[in-house]
C-alpha cells in the first residue's frame, strides 16, 4: 500500500508537525516528527463516508471516550486532512502496547469486552455531519439470511446436474446437510426474535457499531488499558452485531469454549446488560454459518478480495478447516441455548 512520499508529505502538511521520517506499517504509516511519533492513515475514499468517519471521531471525543487512540486536529481545526488529489487522512498518536492474546488470556477477553461495552455507550446520540453518511446494516440481516440460504440451496441443486464433480463440489456435498441445518436454525430464530424492535431502538438512540471487532483491533496500552482502534467500518447496526464479530474471532481461538463466551458476555453486561431479545439475535447470528456460505459464494459466483487469486486447493483447505469445527460449534450453541433460554 506504500504511497509516494510526496503524497504523504502533502497529507501531513495539514497538521502543525515537523515530519522527519515516514515508514509503512501494515495499512498505516508511522510518522516520526520533532514533536513525537504519530500514525497517519488514509480513510474512506467516498466523501460521504469519510465525513461520517470524521464525525465518529468528533463524537467519541465529545463523549470523553478515552479507550482509543487520540486524533489530532489539523491547522483548520478538523479531524480529517485532505490532499489536493482529494485523498482523506487522519493523524493519531502512535499507540505503544501489545496485541491481546484471546487464545490464552481470560483477562484480555474481559478487558476487550469491557472496552467494547463502553464504546457502544459512547456511540449513543451520534448525528453524522452535513454531507456525511455512515454505512448501515440496520434491518438488513433477515434479508441477508434468507437470500444467502436460497443461493446455497440453488448451488447444491446444480451439482445434481453437473457431469463432473471437482473436489470442492464433493466437500460442499459432504457438509451441505450441516450448513443447511445451521442456516435454517439461525434464520428461524431470527424470524421469531425481537429483531425489528431492536432495530427501532438503535434508530431512536442514534448509536453505531465498530463493524470489525477482532483481536487485531484492540491494543493493550503500556498503562494496561484496553483500547479499541480502526473505525473504518463503523456503521449503524445493533450492538450484538459487534458482539457476534467478537465471538467469531475469539471462539475460533478458544475452540468454541462456552465458558470463554460467558466471560465475554458477563464482562460486557457488567457495563451495560444485554436483554433477552439481544441474546436471541446474537444466538441467531452465531448459528448461521456465514463463513462457510461466504466461501461457497466466492468459489461458485464471484471471487474478490483475498480470495481473488486462490486455487481450488486453497478453497478446499479453507472450507474443510471451517467444516471441522462443526461438532464444537453444535456443542457451543446447545450450551448457549440452555444458559440463556433460547427457544
């Protein structure tokens, strides 16, 4: 992602700093200056989303949400700086700390869950600035569940008429009964849940979600504080959508251990309790086999993103890796049902 140094220097000219060195680090740039070390990041190229993201930073600052990196204002007093070419950037402190260890540390799970709950509380009351618009998945989950399920059933039907089956086709046929069962379970639970009521609550509260809650987006600062970073995918949605992403990342690392899941929910609920409607929708999101269906659609319909150049063999490896988790997932979901009274 390395960009021309001249472009980066034009971006940095928006701030009252004296850059000495700029180096690429993952999807950001580390900027060493006479004033200290900063992080420069390009944000959404779409003007409306870039403005909304600037508004997110402004809102969190007004809410005194300190469990994230500090954003610095430009010479014009804004959070976002632009280049003559129209690229949008933000400049934050370079946060020193460690990546949490969800696989082995209960304390890291608890710390991250607590920070996420505080983030959700701080998000309440957000109004996008003029011209800005956040991404949104509000009221879209039911249609996503049903449309993808129909696609999977149709794909399976086509294999009955295919003259030659490749190894991925055979893996799909092998796991299809489980995929269908999990998808139908998730869809049925969502259909009878209080989903519509939760959507209205979000609309009235004007809250937002992080959109990409995972281990890589938390940092344990040198002070021991758990910080949430990278708001690029911030969106309007229910807070349990963020919890679902958190669970998907953490449970894979914990082999779908329900006790670890309970640690997360208990820690979150100590800050802001989840009601039965939310737990029911969270169960539906966890039951639905999003990852396996996503891989099926990428293989048969459209390869893009990371999967664009994958070979059939890599698709099979990824698909079977997910399939091997089915016994653990079934046990986890059964424990979740019993603990939280999901019908």
